[in-house]
C-alpha cells in the first residue's frame, strides 16, 4: 500500500488509521503455540508469504513460536492514535510488525515498551493507558464492532469511509482503488459550523 501511496502522493491526500481486530480473540495471555505448518519454510503458504515480503523489502522469518495475545499491542495502537494527533500510529504499527514478523518477538510488555520508546512516545503515559481496564475494554469493544460489521480477516481496507477490499494486494490494485474511492466516494468538505 505504501508503494502505491507514494506513487500518487501528488494526486491524493492520505491519512492511514489502524483499527483493532482480533484474529484469535480467545488467545490466552501466554499465547497459543503455532502448529509446525506455520513455521515450515517448505509449506507453500509460508514460502509465498516469505517471497511476497522479500519482493517489497519485508523479511518474514516466522521465528515467533506462538500466536500472541494482542490485546496490549492493540491498546498501544489505540494509544498511539490518541496522542500527538495520531501522527505516530503508522510508525508504531510498522515497529510492532517488525518485532513480531521479523524479529520473532511475542509482543510481551517489554517489547511494547521498546516500541513506545523507539517511536518517541511516553512510556509512563502508555503504562497509565494500558493498565486502565476501561482502555482495554474499549479496545475489545472496538474490535468486536469490526467483527459485527462483517470484517473477517486482515488487512481490510476502507477508503473514504467505504469498505474496498480485504487481503494483501499489489501496488497497482491499490492505485486503482484510490481512483475508485476518489471518484465514487469523494470526501465532503468539513462543515465550518
């Protein structure tokens, strides 16, 4: 998506926002061990993921031995959306993805605090946020709403408020969808009232 956005940045204004969605909502705090097929580089699906990532400079190592409980990681994403006008949320997402998909980390508390620090956010402020049960409940409720709206997988892309498609796509597909969203679902100017 970022390659496509960069190729048309003079034509469109972009604001990327990440929303919570749990692939495995009942994951215990310690995570769920991954079946061997998920880490076997000879598995065609794993090989395709590794190849697709390599083509755009991403390294999928499958080192993490568990599917982690992502509640606190999603809370970090919500926190990063609420501070500094959300300007660091996309950077936080990329750092989380690298920690999990490349470095093989389980997204434990220490890892999340590293991401907070690396993104230039306040550790104390994040700790206040993530230890507040109301904030965690808010994340769970938001994720449930997306499921109730028919989202069944990630990534799912909304453009100008409209659900466009789901799943990884090549840059050309994104560019076409930007055009469709801009012409069929144009944003209305904000009211000055």
